[in-house]
C-alpha cells in the first residue's frame, strides 16, 4: 500500500536530488523509498537463506531448505566470472 509523505528539505537538496533521480531514470519518490529501504535493511539481522528460499519457508521442510541453500551456493560458485 502506498502512502503519501511530506518532507521539508532545503531547496538546493531537492533540486540536486531531482537531477540525480532523473539521471538514474527513477522518480524522486522511488529514490527516497530505496534510500529508506536500504537504511532499514542495513540494521536488519542477516537473512539465513537466499531470498528465493526465504519465500519458500513454511512450504517445504527445513532439511529441504538446507539442501536448496547448498545448491544455491554451488550455482553461485559455478557461475562466478573470476574463476
């Protein structure tokens, strides 16, 4: 659910942020949302499993999750470009 947020900022900061957002092909709202997400997630506890496996949590057993995590690590290793 999206909700409006009103912020009071220095005019030059707003102008600079709008230019930055335009160069990144994002809206200023999306830029601020991404910043807040990074800020919040920076202090969140690290995830135990990759995102796909987290999504499957509760759908499959803990043993199957561990197996998928090992397979995901193997796939990342195989696909690494610096080998």
